[in-house]
C-alpha cells in the first residue's frame, strides 16, 4: 500500500483493494458495454474506453468504486479471499484493455463495424467475468507479460523454456 498522500490514500487503497468497490466498478463498465452492444451506439464503448484509460493514468480514478467504498461499511476483519486487485495489476490490465479498445476503434474507422464489435466483446466479457467469477483477461495477459519481461524470453539457440510460476503479489507491490 502506498503512503503517498497520507492516511486518506492508504484508506482509499484499502477500500478499493478489498470488498465490492472495484467489483462494482467493473460490473458497471461491463453493463455499459452490453448496453452499447444492444443499442449499437459506439458512444457507450467510448465512455468505457475513457474510464479504462483513466485507470491507466491512475488506478484510483474509479468513481463507481469510490461511491461504493464510501457507502459500504469496511469489514471488521479481512481474509485473503477478499483481496480483489493491486494497483499495478489494475494499471496493467487497463493498459492491455486499452490496446484492445484501440484495435476495435481502428477497425470501426476502417468500416469493419462487425469486426470492431467482435473485438470489443473481449473486454466486455472480461469486465463481466471479473466481478462475478474472478477471471480478468487483461489481468492474465498483464501478469504473463510482466513475468516474461522480468525473467526473459526462451533462448532460441538452446531452446530453453522459461517456467513461469504465477504467485499473487501483496497489495501495492
């Protein structure tokens, strides 16, 4: 947990990392994308994209999560299963999602509207799966990429494989 910004930032980080705050943020973003699919209006996609880009800038730019954190009482005791995200993970997953959104926008601008909607279905599914079953595709790609970057890629000459062991990070690391 970061101490930049003092006690307020530490409290906000705790409330965002545990409980339902970030789950609610993801659920609202996912439902907004579903509404865009149903209506066929790209403006819903643009709004969710803006929200995701804001989280690349700072993982604390999550207004729905702030509202839920302000309204929901903080649990007296926390368990490891309550942990929902770390600040690096949310920024990395948002960066991955931003690239997917940009690919969809490029397809849409090129006249490939159906292909764009198919591409945008991936973040929509991830935004709905993350709060319900706990799987986030952007998080998965970010963690794999981070581990490959830290440990290096397989050496083609020796054909050695890199074993990647995914372990959960402590919050804020």
